[in-house]
C-alpha cells in the first residue's frame, strides 16, 4: 500500500525541518551529484557540525580551526559573544576553510533547509572556487595549511615557555600591526609544508643570523675598498614592499625566534591575501551555485515546495542590496554584486540582447558553464568587474560614481548608469576593489647602514590621500622590530608632503 | 566523498586562553571598573558579574591605512535623481566617506566603546586581588582536618586498584629469568650436543645417546615452560600515605557599633565594609572563624544574620565590645595557637571617659594577642576622643594596629584595599 502511494508521489529527501546525520549525508550526496553534473571540481569535503559557542570560537580565530594564542583573538571573541548574546547580530550560517579536505562548519541550530543551503554554498561553491581560482592556486597550498597552523601554534607556545608570554606578545603585536604589509604581491611564494618548515627552521635561524651579522659587520674595511663599498652599499638596492619580510631578513637586533614569529605572521597574511582580493567573486560564485544547485534539486523533485520557498527567502536576504540612502546601507554587498554578475553572464550566454552582443561578443551564445568556469578561474575582483560588469547590471543596480575632494564643499557626481558613463563607471568600481588603491603604498626606501642604522619608509600618496591617525602608532611597532629610528615620508606629486616619526623611547 | 563529523561534543571554550590574555592585558581598566562597581552596588548583589567598558582608543589595533583627505572616489548603488555633473553639498557631520574603506568591521562600530562581561568569579578575583591578611603565622596546628595523599614508593601488598603494572611485570620477568636460568643453560648444552650428533654421519651416530638427549630436552623444555608467567610474589602496588595538610588557624573579630548615634547611612557604610571583609575571608581563607560582635552600651556576640540585619540600638560604650572580645579570646582562641584579627567600625562617638578605658584594654590586653587590628571611623564630623586615643595606640604599635577614616561610600573599597594590601616581604615569607 504505502509503497504504491510513495511511488506516485515525488521522492522528497525530507519533509520536516529537522535535520539528522543521515539526512545531511543524503542531501550532500544529491547536491554533490548535481554539482558534478555541472562540472564543479572540488576538494573532498569535511562537514563538521558545531554548536553556536563553537561557532563563536571559530569566529575569534578568523575561522581557522586552530591558531596561536593572542589577546586580540580574545578581544574578537568577547566582541562576538557580546553582540550575539544581546541579539545585535546573528552568527554566520557557515564558515568554510580553504584547506584540503575543505572544512565547512554547520551550526546545529540551523534547520534542514539551511544545512542544505550551507552545503551547497560552502562545500560546493566556495570549495570549487578555492580549488579553481588562480590566486588561491598560486598563493595558498590547501593541503598544507592545517599542518602549518599546528606548527605555528606549537612554535609560539614554545617561545612563550622559553622567553615569556609578554615578550612574545610584544613581538606579535608589532607583527600584527604590519600584517597587511607582509605580503608578496608579485612574487610567487614557495608552497609551505609543515615538515619542511620544521626541518629547515633550525638551519634558517643560523643562516639568517649570519646574514644579518654580515650586513651589520663593523670590522673596519681596508681603505682601498672603502670608496667602492660606500657606493655599492645602497641598501636596500630596490624599495621593498613586503615590510615584514624585510624585517625578518634584515632587522639587526632581532633574535632568531623573533624572526620566526614574523615569518609565521607573514605566512598567515599571505594565506589570507587571495581572500581579500576575491570577496565579490568568491561569495558571488558560492551564491550563484547554491541558487543553481538548490533549484536543480527542486526541479528533480527532491525537495518540496515549502523547502524551496523557504530557501528563496533566505537567498533573497543574502543577496539583497540596499541603496545608498537606506539606513541599512553599508557599502556594496559582495554577495549581491557577485551573484548578479555570474547570473548575468549566464543570461548573456543564453539570452543575449543587442547591447550584450556589442559589449560582450566573446561570450554571447557560448555554453554558460564553460564561460563561468573561465571567469571563476582567471580573475580577481578588480579584473573580474572590469571584464564582465555589463551595462544592464549597472542599470539594475543604479550605480553612480562620485568624487570627493576634502577641500571642496561639494561632492561631484562623475558618472551614472547611462551610455556615456558605463565605461568610466566600471573602471571606478573596479578600482574600488583594487587592494593597492584601498591600502596605502608604503615601502622600505633606505637604510643608513654605515651610520645610525635609521630606516626610511616611503609612502607614495595616491590622489593626495594622507595616512590615517594610526600611522605613528604603527611606526612605533615598526621601530620595535627594527630596533633603530624609523621615519615615514609621505610623497605627493610635488615632493615630500609630510614626515612621521616616533619618539625614540617608547 | 564527504566526511560528516559531529564536533558538538568537543570543547567549546577554545578561546578561553585568548580571553585570559585579553583580561590580563586590560587588567588596569577592569580593576578600575571593578572598583567603581564595588562602590556603587548595593550590599546584596556585591558578588555578581560585571560589565566592563574599555574606550575604543585603548583597544584599537593600529594599522596603516588611508585617512580623511585628498580625493576619494566611490561608487554607490541606488541612484534616483542624480545625473552626471551634479554637485551635491556635503552633509555636515558625515565626511562623505572619502574612500572605499577596506575594513567594514572597523567602520561599523567605530566610535563605540568596547563592552564585555566578566563573570562573578572573575569579578571577585579582581576585587580581592593582591589582598592578604597581614602577619599570618603558622601557629600550633591543632585542628587538622585536611589530609593529602602523597605517593610513598612501591610495596608488595595492596589493593588491586593500586597495582603497579610496570613494576609487577618487571619483577615477573626477573623471576622467570632466575628460575629458568639453570634448565635453559642445560637445554642449550643438550641442543648443542644433539646438533653435534645430527651432524655426524648416520653410521657413526650413537642413536641411544640421541634418544636420551631428546628425552632430556623435552624434560627441560617442560620445566622452562612450567615457570609461572606471573606469580603473586611478583605483584607490586603503589603506596600512598596520608599527610596532614598544615593550615593556619585564624579568627576574625568583626566589631560594629550600632548605637543610636550611628545614622542609617553610617551603619550602611559599616555593613558594606564588613560584607567586603566577610566575602574576602570566605573566599580566600576557607578555614577561618569569624566572630561577630555588636555593641551599644553592652556588647553581644551574634550570628552573621543578626549582625547584618538586626535593628537593635542604644547608647555607646565601646569598651564593652573590647572586653567581650578579650573574653572570647581568652576562652576560645588562645593566641599561641590562633592568628587573631579584628576589624572595628564606629562613628567615633563614645562616653567621654570610656575612650581611655578602650585604649587601656587595647594596649594591655588585646594588641599583644592579635596579628592585626583595624579600626575604621565613619563620620563626616570631626574626630572625637576615641580617635585620639586610638591614634596613640597606633603610634605605639604601628605593625599591629591600623586606623582609617571613612566619610562616604566611595571611601570603603580604597580603605579596605589599603588595610589589607599584600605586603611584599610577607608574601615571600610564607
């Protein structure tokens, strides 16, 4: 009897809102099957069910499953806890880690629909992005990160035992202040592996110290060489953008373990660097795929109407973009922009308009799965927008660009979503996602190696924008690591604008 | 293939170390907040968690970034009426967000102070941090209630739960070696001979001898294998002995004036002081006796409940309390085996000639017996005879006698801390 009845009905995976481990597995299998049909290439998944407290823990360590101890993570934890307890914010439904296997956290409080949504979003969306995007491929090694974290945690702990918690904390504070400037932007890093790290570490300590000693050698040079040496030893020979790397290799007074700490912070910064450059692309990609996968699930009759309606409601909330004058506005929502862009590319492949043919002749009429895959793999936010943002989307979002000069009591609307504006507007938006526009350009310019060992940092101003109020504080941190006087010069178009120094005894 | 793992049973307090680090770093802020809280709270909810506020500027982690100024460019969504070339006056307060700010999290709550909660336990830790009873000595240890188990080697007798497996097995192994030593040596010889015989040409071989040797070999092997693997004789047990845990005996006398001259407010202040003292003692010295004495014209030893809540009142004779205290000491707390402390609170009002008696009792009887005597006077008015009498006592016995003046609620906690501040030489001496 019942068999006959259920055969007539469609085969829903589940009916009620409750989740169970069997159901999660069933959903994961179904969603994974569909994902493979669409050609999504992913790392294996590790789905972990956690409680809300554990989610707060995960938040506090920037989503990493383990990290070294530092007060700033405690601060972050308290902040999250406080906000969450007072209902000022909900916790994210998921956290996903760029590792292999790709670890995704699911909160036990979520219902079955949310769990399925998170599986589609994180385990297949983000996961395939981590595996496919060129930045992640170049800069991170998903198989090694967990091992490296274990190594880092252990190393920091050992340092704390040997040299005292406070000493270690001071060094880490200074490193954290310079974290965003501990990144190689152009050079490809050697993939890191924990074993190798451990193996090389002792060796490195010794060699490093040797090199540093060499640079700071004080044994007098014979008279003949002196002239030549003075000319030669302009140091560094080229400006250095990676401040932490420079300190690790050349700061004269650091002890070997301090150099290793700098290295750890630097490696973490490098690991997160791709994520900072692909917010729109990454979140958009994951949103596009959870939308597509869940709808396919529905089309195949695996989930019922209530499920898909509830899903659509969540989805709509996620990709909602309030306009600039709304009280909820806090910048462009990367989920909204990213989702809209991938959907738009799909639309242009399938149902192009005349305008699309003119603007995107290359992708019109092509199979959308391939076009999307290419777009996901080979761009970062900046170039992705420059390449794929269509006039239609600019109209849909009603984008407008403006410029703001501090001296001018007015802001000027430079362009809007019309025929003349599209090109410029797209460039302006793209620039907004350019990290080198968002962050000031500061490099190590010169070290007085024969004299007082003082160091000059040069800030090349962009659009006359000055540095923020933290500058002197950060210089103090830089000074702590360098060990001698540090000066920061802001250079505008017409020469030196401002010099920042810090008092020597702090 | 996906792995699904239930992590809910894993520890949830992964961040607790980081939290501790944070609390340590901002200890000064927390201490200040705690001090204010102790002053403001009503007596009843003194022991409860507390909200700590830290100004954003103190907690901010600096990093290089763009400041206000220069030319910024930004794209916003949701255009309604703007067209290219429009010039819009800047709103006064807002800076027009000059640049696309990288850190959304920073700008979200930029100006707010950092607020968080510490637990009751942590709160009290901070309240009583670095406080100690002065001059505490290890006097005669009469009342020994606590024992600690100490490991005391290994013995051959004990209960199975204390079996020391490693030692037992080691013994068994040694015994087996010894007991089977002879037969094994013989076995080796026999085997060697057998091998020797077998190597000979079958014509020359002495078959009779061989059979004999085989028999011998079987016998020896049986002997070796019959050596017991583990014998009761091998068993070793961990041994523990009970050791008395020394604890210093101490008693605290809380002496409060409840005479008519004490207004509701001064009584409140006195009670707050004693509550603080009581919480401190209960928390840091589990085994301490506390004696409560209330007095007006006559003194009475009362229960904790009565001490804090009773409303009885009358005139003032301070010496009555000191006499009672002295009597209790003599009867129940001989000073050669007890650390004796006393805290007295009063508004300083006393019968004129009684202050002299007080001083006499203190100097002749009490000061020699106590480790530390504190007197707090709660009055907004000028001091009276009692204060001046006590000042003389203090001058004569500065180490064992302290007095402080309190005028309002805000003074209580600082005075309390001042009186019971842990002294450097003492913490090292213990």
